[in-house]
């Protein structure tokens, strides 16, 4: 997979200030504030930075945490994970495999299907609805 690499200045011109703060600065949005926290549309969630497909709506569930939650990525190569020891906690950070955007964290308290909860910031995502064929 070819990595997309841009300077901070390039990312700043492409992203909103909030998307830049979270995706490139490893920040987080407030719980229950994101566009996709309670969203129920059918389609594909993509990286706001590079457009890579990350999650399918069939893997989204209501975790009650205030962030969009998924039990699995769209395919095994979509995400990268690394240990995050910031804020006095040990967590697993989730990154876009194509552009290294910080998306959120994964926790081992998800539904029975996988046991995982990918807790993702809405601002790091875009949504493409499932195409309706008539």
C-alpha cells in the first residue's frame, strides 16, 4: 500500500481546523458532539484526510459512549494500530493505514461478533451512502 504523505501546511489547507486538530494532532472531539455519533445511514465511512475506506455501516453499533463505534474495519489492511500511553492511560490508537490520520482508539469491550469497539472521532470520517438502484 502506498502511503500518502503531506506536510502540516498541506494538511491545514485541506482540512477544517477541527479535523486537522483531531486527525493530524491526535486530538479528540467531545462525546456526543460528532456528526456520526447517532447517525444510522447505510454506506461506507472513509478517512477525511485521504478518502480511504475504513468502515462499513453494517459494523456500526450504538456503544452509548458518544462516539461512532464499529466492531471491525472494512478490511484488515484499512487500519494500523499502535500503543498510546498518553493521558496516564494505556490504550490502542487507531490510524488510517494510508495516511496515518489519528482516528480514535480500539477497546476490547465490543459486541460478541468481534469483541472489539473501534471508538472513532466523527470529524475524522466522511460518509458515502449506499447507492440505491432503481
